[in-house]
C-alpha cells in the first residue's frame, strides 16, 4: 500500500529546497506572530500571516474569477511546482502560501466547480491515505479562493485546537446511530458545529448525504449549502467536523478604517486558528470580536442542536431554519 503521508511530507521537504517561493514562505512561518485567547476551557489562536492576504482578500465574484487564469489547473501551475497523483482524480501539491508547517492543496484534475456533493467519499479516502494530516474543505462561499476549481487542502495534525477539544470530549454529546457511526453535538464552544465519526466509509457517506440533503433544503437560494469540513483519522476511525454556515464574511470585513478587521473565516479559522493577514488586525482583535464574527457566519446553536437530533434519529426536520 502506498504511504501517501510519507510521500507528501517528502514532497514538501523537496519543494522547500528547490522552489524559491515555497522556501521563502515556509521559512517565513518562523516569523509568524501568534497569540492565544483561553476562555471556557478552550483555546483560540490568532496568527498574523501576511502571505495569506491572497486568500483572505480573494475576489470570488464571477467577473473576477473569469478575468484570471485558474491557478489550480495543471497548465497554469508554476514550472517549479510538482505534484503527487492520487487515484487518478487528484494531484497532491505543496501549498506555497502555508498556514501549517506542512500544508497541501489537492485539486481535482478537471476544472470543475467547488461542490462537495459526490466528493465526500474522496475526502474520506484522502484522510485515510494522508493519515498524518487533517484534510479540509472550504465551500465556494466559505473561504475557497478558487470556487471555480474543486479542491481540498490538508495541514499537518496537531495545530488546530478543535482536534484536542474533540479528543477531550468536554464540549460534545454523542448519539450512536449504529453501523459504527455516531453523531456528536457540541455546546458551549463559541461556534456551531457537529461531528460524525465512524469506521465504515459507506455509512459515513450515507449520513453525510442525509445532512447535505436537509441543509440544502434550508438554503435553497445557494448552489451549495454554506459549510466547512475538517476530516482526519484517529484511532482507526474517521472524524468529520462540519461547520454549517449562514454567511460568507462578517460585517467587520467590510467596514472602513479602524473598525475593519480583514478576517474571512474558513475551515482552519473555525478549527480555532484565526488567520489575520494584516498586523493591525492581529494587534487589535479581541476575544469578543472573535465570538461575534463566529456567530455572524455560523448557524444558530439552537437550530444546529435540532439538526443533530434529526441526524441521530431523535427528531424531525420540520421547522428548522437557518
């Protein structure tokens, strides 16, 4: 069996040596500033990372996308960038603008829209193969800087507080569904999320499809319901953190002057590592700002609690609104 984690980490090491852009930006991570807020028993890390301005400030409207070449298509990749094929459908690439000390971008070989429907099973396979990493998905209006080209990302395990917090179990309640699958509700965590766990890929795919069907009906105006996903393997089982969303960017993103905070939350931010590409935002952001931003973009806690009950077979979908 191919050890994709080993090969991917070797690729990162090689690209850091031979590709000047990657070398500069990975070395630059040593200078990244971080600060930590601790409240209610969980951590929130804030990272000042100026190279991430390309993602945080990315224009994702149709006109802007059509006006630029696709930076994930094989024909438009830098000549120095090499990839690792995965199942003939994806290419594992080194992300040259990293958040993690080992950061991957995994585009589909075809130029197709960012839509998780029909691709969640691929995400599970990637998480299984890249077992040293957390694989994540940003929806087309939830942090994806290339919503016109389907892709996942992956970062080395251990950076995001949500990983530790789930292992501790202080904020979660488990509903065992059967067939090795469980739904976990979260409470008191300053943002709404639900978690699926299990060791049966088909059953997890079925439960995720059920979630996506319900959530799609709640946001009929969206081509895909707004969500972020983090997936990894832990003790022989998949762990899938799903963050249902209701908004792309918070009010602070669009304000001017001192009131602006250029933060566009995506999977890693909701996982507890908030990326600020401007130093002034890093310096001034407070814990209260973070809570406010989270609840602006995330689903309401009471609605998500009911959705967890539905997925766990203990409630009805009628009346849930986001």
